C-alpha cells in the first residue's frame, strides 16, 4: 500500500487593505485560500476574492470598541473557516497580540523593502528618498513590532534612474508575488 502524499493541512487566510495583487498571485499559484479579511470595505482585493469564490469578511476598526476587539473578531472568523496560516498581503494595520497568539508563528507579511531597511507604511517612497540603488522585497514572520519579525525570504530589486514610487513598486511587486507564493507553499506543505 502506498502512503498518501502529505496533504495541505493549514488553511490559508489572507489579510488585505487595498489592491490585492499579492492575494491574486496566491490565487494564480493555485494556493487554496479559504478566507480573505479586510479592514477596509470596497477595496479591489475583496473583488478579487469574490471573483475567486473565496469567503470575505470586512472588519473596519470603527465598528469595534478598539483594536483588541476588532482583531479578536477577525481571528475568530478566520479560525471558524479553518485558517491556520495568515498572510498579510498589503494589510496596513498592526496586529495585536490577541490576534497573533491565535496563530503562533503562523502569520507572515509581505513588505516592499529589504528589511530591516525601510520598515513601515511608506517603504518604497522611503527607499527612493534615501537614494539607494537597491531595495527589494521581504516575506517575514509577524510579531508585535513594525516589520520586525524574522525574515523568511528576501530578494533585491534595483532602483533605476528615473524611477517613481509607482515604477519601483511595480518592479518590487513582481518579486513579492513570486516570494509570497513560494513561502506559503513551503509553510503549508510542512
Ligand atoms: C505590497 O507591495 C506590500 O508589500 C505592501 O503593500 C503592497 C500591497 O500590494 N505592504 C506594506 O507596505 C506593509 N508595510 P497589493 O495590495 O497589491 O498586494
């Protein structure tokens, strides 16, 4: 009798706030995403999820007493759908410990810079302003800090003469899409 191939046991949940190109990359890589949560209603990322038939949840901060309550509700919803691995794909709020402790060591983030360089919400603009000739993309574990968790994968991306934030971010996104798909595939196959 042959042993069954190891099956993917961790349901993947994706947190978004905006465009959702990294979510789309996961969908296109045929990674089964079981839930998509956003802190912002009406964003393109939610449309992408709907188009792919993935359940969506919207958790705006203003609907809750505070961040702890919002993050607890979001964690509960993701858990109820079988999520065991959370991917922050352009999710622009920090996650509280009440969320992180529900998925210990199982929350990853995509960041558009070579961390620890240029953490925060304006990494592409900050790299351009600093005049560096190279920046990049990072996939890292999420802890309570701002882009401080252990790096899982990163890859350099050149800054080219004449780059704007848009052209540079587009070049970085191409790398992010590949890295996040590879890392998620590795984590769910363990
Ligand atoms: C991505 O470039 C991601 O690295 C960045 O937001 C973009 C979202 O794009 N995240 C951060 O800056 C987090 N600090 P997407 O919505 O098209 O995936």
